[in-house]
C-alpha cells in the first residue's frame, strides 16, 4: 500500500493554470572536463554495444546521445549522464540485461513499431513475485505528469537501484510516454507497447488493470480510460484536462480543427463510464478540478455516476490522506477482475472516430460521418443473441449469431458482419472485398494519425518541377525530423525514393515529400490520388492553382497498399510551439487535406492555408458549401 501512496505523490506545480508556452528548464551546462568524459564514455559504449542489439542495453547509449544532441543538461543531469554511461558500460561488459529483480524497480526498453526508436519503461514488482508460479498481481499503469526536466537519462537515474515497499501488493508500470505529450498520438501508443513489454516478465492478473495518473497523467488517464473503457478494471484520473477549449484559452479554430477536437476531448466520451468505474481526485482549490467537474456534469445529464474525491483547501497536489483513500478504492475493484471470457452483457459505447472502434463484443467498421457522435447501446439476449440500438453507424462486427439492430432482426454465423445500406441492415460476407475505399479502423485520418503506426519518410532524388514547393518539402521534412527527435524521442525512418522496396510498401505508411518530378514514388501513386498535378498547375477539389506557388498536404489510403496510409508533404501538423505549450494544443491543424500557398521565397516554410478539410467516408472531397 505504501508503494502506491509513494507513486501517487506529486510535486506541486508553480501553477496549475494552463499556459500556452512553458519556459524551458534551466540548463546547467557540463564542464569541459565532464563533456570530454561524456564523449569518451559514449564512444566506448557505442563500440561495446556494436554487436549487441538488446533494446535495454542500447537504451543507455541513446540516453547519452540524446541529452547531448538536445542540450538537455537540466539540474544535475551532466553528472547523471556519466553515471548512466558507467552503468551501460558495466552491462555491456556483462553482455546481458540484469535478471528481473522482485521487490525492486526494473527498467527495460522496447523498440517501437512506429519508428524503431528505443523507449524506456519501469516495472516495480512485489517482493514475492515469481516465488509461486500460479500467483498473479493486479497491474497499475501510472502516467506521469508534465516534467520539463524529463529525459532518458533522468528516467534511468530516477529508477536506478529503486526498491519496492515491503507491502507492495500489485505490479506498477511507469511509462515514459515519449516525454510530454499527454499520451496523444505516438505517446498513446507508448502505453500499449510498454504494457506488452511488461507482459513478457511480469505476472499480472488479466482483467485487473488500473490506469491512473495526475496532472498531465490525469489528462492521459481521462482520454485513454474512456476511449478504451472495456479494458480497464478502474481508472483513477487526478486533475488534468478533459476539453481543449476552455482549458487552452484564446483559441481561434477553423471548422476542421473544431471537428477533430473530438478525437481527444475526453468529455465527449463521458458516457463510456457506463463500462468502467471512475475514481477521480481533485484538490478543491486546483483549477484543474474542472477536468473532473466536466465529466461529472456530463454523467449527471446521462444518469450516470462516478466517484470524485475532493481534498478541501488543496491545490495541485495529493495529500497523504487522499493517497490512502485512492489506494483503498483501487484495491476494492481489483479484488475482482473483469472476466475476459464472459464480457459485459450490456454496454453503452460512444465514439467519434474509427480510431476508437471497439467495446467488448462489438467492433464498428464504418460510420455515416466521422467526428459526429456515434453511439451503440447493446444488450445480450439468450445464449448467442443481442439487441442493439445505434446512431451514426454504417457497418459493424458483432460477436453473436442472431441480432436485432434498430428493430431489424438478422441471423447468421458469429461473429456477424453487418452493413446498413439505404437505411436497411444486412449481413455481409466478412471475406468479401469492399468496393472502393472507405474509412475503416486503422484508416481514418487525419494526417496526424499516420504517425501512430509504422511509417517511412521518402524524399525525392529527381528534378523538382518548381523551386519553392521543393524547398518547402525539404524544409518540412527537416522540421519534422527535428521535432520528432526533440519532442517524441525518436529518429525518423528516411529513404530516398529510388531505395524504396516492396517490403517498405507492405510494412509502412509512406510519407512522401516533393512533387511528381522529384519523387518517383509520388509520381507512381499520383494517378489514383484525388488531384491532378502538373508542372504548371494543381487541380484541387475542382479548382485550379499555380503549381509553382502551392503545395498539397494530405492523407489517403496508399494505392500501392490500400491497407496502409500515404501522406503527401506533411509531418505532424502541429509544431514546436504546441509541444512547448499545454499538451491540449496537440490537436490536428489541417484535418485530412490542405492546400498551402507559399508566401516568402526566402523562408521556405512560410505559407498560408488556402483550404483544408476532411474527406468523406469514402476518401473523396466533400462538396464545398456555397
């Protein structure tokens, strides 16, 4: 119990009010002697690891390289870097990762499927873990708050030699989350990849996973908890935020941006609390109490409840007495795990996008319109039947053999694949190919969604048609790489167009930079993309533009592999200013598609958005409103 209390402890922030920009932490530059030692030991470790591919061993090298690359010597991190390098050299000499230690924190790393980067996580095990081969423990997934001093070096040093409390009665996974991003985009995927890594050595109880966090970790808990409400046994968000507007004040948003706020605004998914208990915490005087208030108000309108512990006369912190209360609440739920073999008889599921399509025994496969409220209320009937009421659903898969959907009864072999056409539901062959492109799970847009899956950036090596668009594409790729490294803690996979293989096309979303003259892969897919592009002009959504001064940026299913994305001339559509501000600012700026007009030949990235939008459910331009 004491371990849970310790991991709940949060350092009080100077202010819990959202800031559009956070000042960078103070850098304490290494002395000349320290820097020389860091360089020397880094070279030694690089050589020692040259034939060793284990992710955890390689993490020590990455930690040193990244802190130097980005000049992130905050506090005592120059000194810590030398310590971590010494630890890495010792492990390299031993040639293997240390054995898993019960009663202690075990730092491990995985190679992310997204970009191949090394990402750390820390798992603390009870003292008797492994003694009884049949014994398992609840898993607590802990999401950290915003920490401007967080680096790989700091994460390793913080968990170095760390012991578990003697009475620890569960397993604790503390994620790195790729830094500070409120567990959005690649940061969201980090949770699942770290949980997979944990499962390889930690004996966790299925169906007894707690998700919890405070401040930025609270924001992550709200959105992950409600997006995946069928997975968690209980969620414990503290503070954080549950809306973008009203938290990040003073925003002036386009209609496209307004729509795509539905991806991560947790309050929109409040009704999913039907499927998962919420034990929220707030300080009574903490401005971030509004996060829980928003959800509680939404639930009140729906006739649903949550537990909301409020500490009187308390700001942005969790007093010990409330740490104890929270621990007791979590334990009361994990005593009885969810039964994966007998999922809920009744569910209520809300989503706005097929990025989040599943809840227990239903899987949405098509929406009538993305970013509109989509709802399914489903009740098991008899041994293998179900009664469902739907809103904004066009296709779905149901683990049942006889269903009544919106009053219409259908029969078949479970799982049933059903589709609505002209207002009528029918059973369809799940193995039959769909006619044409559709937005389906894994292929939903917007542009930013491409960077939550394995992707490969492809630069052109040919002769560009026009100077300014070529300069923009090159500068945008460079910016994307720099921001990905700094803020998402990885290096982009990049290839020249002439080096792209069939395996690349099969395994990756392709992010193509350039024009059809410079990039041969772009030229190859162009005939099946929704635009006409010549050296002289771009025909975009029925209008013509000067190709010398305009650049298209958009996402589509890849004509060479329709199960993966292709993106043209764009990395993430938000940039350094958003990462450096409140994490609520990490929302899509361009939707599925945009046409950019270049405005200054001396500044390659200077542009204005001429048009932006969302493709329809069949990846076509929507008619423009008069």
